[in-house]
C-alpha cells in the first residue's frame, strides 16, 4: 500500500501539468454546464437560437426513435410552410437544415445513456478539448507554453460561451479537429512501435472525418490542411498508413452520406440549398475544366475556374467587409489575445533560424486556415442580432473563428513569457505570470457573463422570462393550433405548429387561409398600431378572406392575434 502511494505521488510530480489541467477541465465542465442546468428544466427545454433548437430536436428524435424526420400532414395543403427556422419541409416531412454530424453522434450517445444528457455533451467534450489542446500545442511550442496556453483556453470567452450554449456545432467540431490533428501528428512522429503509429493514423482519420460531418462547410480548408501535412511528410508515409487514414476518414463520412441520401436524395446533398447548388456547380465546372484542358479548349478554362471560385465563396468575396469583421471580432472584442498574439508572432519569427520542420508546418497551416476563415465567413454579413450594428459574442463570426482564436493562444503565451522575463527574480516572474493570468481570467469571466449584451446572465434572464411568456401563449391557444411568428418559433415549437412569416407576401397569405380552414390560426409578433390592423383587415388579409383580431397582449412588446375568415353578415 505504501509502495503504491509512493508511486502515485511520484507520477503526479512527474505529470503535474496534466494532473492540474484535468482538475481545470473538471471545473470547466461544471461551470459551463451550470448555464443549461439552471435554465433548462424537465418540462422546459428551450434554446436561444434556431440552430440549437433544430440540433437538440433532431438529436433527441434520433436517440429515441432512430429517425431524422417528423411528418407534418398539414404541410401537404400549405406548401410546406409549417416549419421553424433551421428546419425544412419536403412534402410534409420536416428535416434538419444544418449539418448532420453532431445530431447523429450526440443522438447515438443519448440513445445509450439518456436524451437528458444532450445539453451537457458539449461542455464535456470541451473539457476534454483542453487536454487535447495541451497535448497538441506541446509538440510545437514545448510543455511550458502548452500548459499556460491550455489555461488561457479554459478561460477564453468564446470557448466557454459556446460550450455553455451547447447545441451549436462549433465547439464539438473544434475539439474533434484538435484531437484528430494531435493523433495525426503523433503518428507522423513515428514511434518505434509500428502498431502504435497505425492506431494513431486510424483514430486520426475517424476524428477528422467526424469533424468533417459535424461542419461540412469547413472541408474548404480542412482537406487542403490535411494535404499540406501529408505532402510535408510524404517521405515518412507508406501506402498502409495512407490507406488506413483514408479508410477511417471515409468510414466516419458514411453516416452523413447515408442520411444525405435518405433525406435529400443524394450523398453529396445536405440541408442547405445554397451549399447543394455550390457543390453541383463545382462538380459541373470541374468536369468541364478537365474536358477543356484535355481538348486544349482554353477559352472556357477561365470561365470554369471563375465558376469554381464563385461556388466555393458562395457568400461572395468582400475584402473590406472581411477586414472590418476581423477588426470587430478579434482586436476589438479580444484585445489581449490580438496584441499578445501579434507580439508573440513577431518573437516567433525572430527565432526562425532555430525553427524545425514542425514550426514551419504549424505556421503554414495556421496562416492558411486563418485566411480562409476570415475571407470565407467575413465576406458575409450575419445578422444573428436584430441590431445590425451590434458586434457581440453571440454573433456567428465568433464561433466560426474558434480555430483562428485557438491557434493564436500559443503566440500570446510566448509574449506573456517574454514580458515577464524582463524581471530577473524567479519568484517575481512566477507571481507576475499568475497575476496576468488571473487578470485575463477575471476579465474573461466578466465578459462572458455580462460584458456583452448577449452575455450568459442576460441570456439566462431571457430564458426565465420566456418561460412565463410561453406558458401564457400556450394557455391562450389550442394544442393543434398554428402560430405565425417571426422570432418566436424557437420558443413555441414543438408545443405548437409554427410558420415563420409576415403578411407582406400575397401567396403566403393565401396559404394562411388554407390553414385557417383546417386549424386554429394565430399570429404572434410585435404589437400592431390600430392603423396597421385596419390596413390588414381592409386590404392584405381581406384579399384572402381573412381578418385579424387581437387576443391578448402577452408582454410589453408582443401581442397574440387570431386569424379567422370574415363572418358573413
């Protein structure tokens, strides 16, 4: 017993960094889980975004019924308009619009354990991601840098925030990416045990494939990144290793291919129509490019290349917009990361004479993915917040740019080391590093909780307020009713059928009339002035035989209205 205790103590002394990071990861998991634990209840599981709502709904459905579709028969008469955002309806069948990887993987885990675990899976994977981040960073920057970088990651606002907002894909994707790249790097280092290397290749292929199906849009830079790594290590690779990696990667893609075929009619099609069209255009242009190149028809080569470029950047390409978003979502939102990271990067270049191959590879890979992420997503304006001039942690850029932020942390740590080494006394250096870390941690906690209008405290208050709002709307409407809304679909679904719409489209109003003939029909949105109600009843709704009447004002800003056919006098 005494011998085992001594061995345990010696092991902890030799591996104190991993031991303390494990404790940090546990604390992180508990802290990130607290948000959903305090806002979600047995009879009230709601989310603040349409994507989260869809991911949770279909993951739960997959766990309980092993399916990814919900049949809504009234869509057959309403041209598929009954569906929340991030859902689509095809001939009455509701399907996910978003990527399927997270839904399938989380759903499978929940089928074994319980659907109640779903809100806590992302915090769990994020906690594991802290350990993987340490292991991965250690290969390129050393153990000490990796340790402090992992500590910074554990308090980094974007990482914590989207771990708490747990039904977004991005944290899960980032952790799978980190883990896959670490296993791939370990395989390329070439351990003496060949079977050990092969296992790493296989696990890496599975993890990177799982990352691909979790966010298929990231394949635009994920596949080139893996190819860069492979080409840089081509002499180290043999056919067995390459085959094993590709096999594992393909195996991980198979569930997506299978369900894409079932849901959308093709292994290559997904829930996003724009992305499907882009894939089709790329395939068509690629085929034409190959034919034109072989037949030396160079007049069409340029046109095909332009088509491929436009399809890859289906958000468009806007340099000014991208740089503006970069400014708002890095230097302005996370100034300590940007300035420390920039200083650390300059220091890194000063040591270029001492660089090894892995340092060149890290910088090349990081620069490549950063450029793609900034210009691919930065070119598009996402209006997650109703205020288009609001730049908050809840906007899409923050979660899309997670790999960019994480890749910068080792450079920030490098700068932190350099600045504290200006002092010679080791105790002062250690104390200063701890003080700086605690300052960053305190600032980050403040920023996540209340430093942004979409901070977790404000979000929690919104969740609590919406519970009473939902209860009131449910009390005022029948269980089989349809509610037309613009923003409240994520709150009202699935307790009520929802249509996301307004009254500005005549064809849409005609479909409302079809629904009103079959089911109780309501409208829930901002309270109308009386002149707007009169206009609707005299013109727009009257054209389809409908009229709108207020039922009850539910909150200070929102009123429930009922839509009926005009009564014959």
